[in-house]
C-alpha cells in the first residue's frame, strides 16, 4: 500500500510540473488601438497642471480663517461643487480655501456666480507668484 501511495505522489508531482511548464511557456501580444489625439491631450493636460499656480490663471477664494472651519468649508465646497477641486492654502495667519484654475476672467466670473450662492464672501483673484 505504501508503494501505491508513492506512485500516486510521483504521478501527481510530475503532472503538476508539466502543467506549470506549459503555463510559463505561453506568450501573448496585446494591441492597443487609440486615437492619436489622446496622447496630445494628455501632454496638454500635464502642461496645464504644471501651470496651476501660474500668475496668469484665476482662482476663487471661498474661505479665510482658522484650520477647523477651513476644513469644514473645503468639505462643504467639495460636496456642492464637484467640478472644481478645492485646496487648503496657509498664508500667515489664516488658512484659505481656493478653488478652480481658470484661464480666463470670464470663466472665473461664471463660476463665481454659482459659488456665491453657497459662499457669499467668495471672490476671484490671481495668485501672486509661482509656488514651484
């Protein structure tokens, strides 16, 4: 009975080894078809993100004050306006919530009309200097 058990184990291990080798020997090729403009748009998006603190861009300040209230204002803003990502900035002695990255004053004005309904003290400004 011990010999039968040994034969079964050897047969099982050789089958497992054969299966493993055939799995490792397989090759595959993936063809990715995409519009050529996608890479151009991605490069443009990267450039825009680099210039987020460019002084030629407009932002909207929605809050200035202490840290706890700033975090609450940021969460409220994010919940109401999902298309503009708010950030917390610290300028002594206040924490400020800034939103948007508008390339034209007209775009910023349009956003401000919507934002002022929830945050009446919001205003448009241009950051003074590059943060990089």
